[in-house]
C-alpha cells in the first residue's frame, strides 16, 4: 500500500495523445516499484486515487525512466487552475491490489 504526499512540477507531453503529467519523486517511486507486482494490471500501469486541492479522481500511473508519471485529467486541471510548470501538491493512494 502507498499513501504519499509530495509536490511536483507539471509537464506536458506532445505525443500522439498530448497530456499533462507530474512525476513521482525518487523516494515515492522506489516505494511504488517495491509493490508494483501486486498492483499492476499490465504494462506496469497501477490504479491509483489522486487528490489535488479539493479534487479527488481515479487514474492509472505508469512507469517511465525509473519513476512513475501521474496523468492530470483536463477537468481536474481546469477545476484546480493547473498549467504547465506549476508546482502542485499531490496525494497518491494505492491501496487495492489488482486481482488477476
């Protein structure tokens, strides 16, 4: 189980499906990698509940370059007034293992 709070800078990926993300810090990434096999449902994706400000939402986080990336939904960004390069406070909750 992971229940962590951290601050991270928002970044933008311009791939075929452009999206906004934050990356987990090293210590949180290490903790997530330690439990990933119990929670991942494929390609390393892990379901998580994210809280930013007053907004809570479900998403999946993904491994990338030794860390995990958290996608920020458009509705969340609009509600919390979040843009690229903003540093935001995030709470991440990974508490239910995936059943295969």
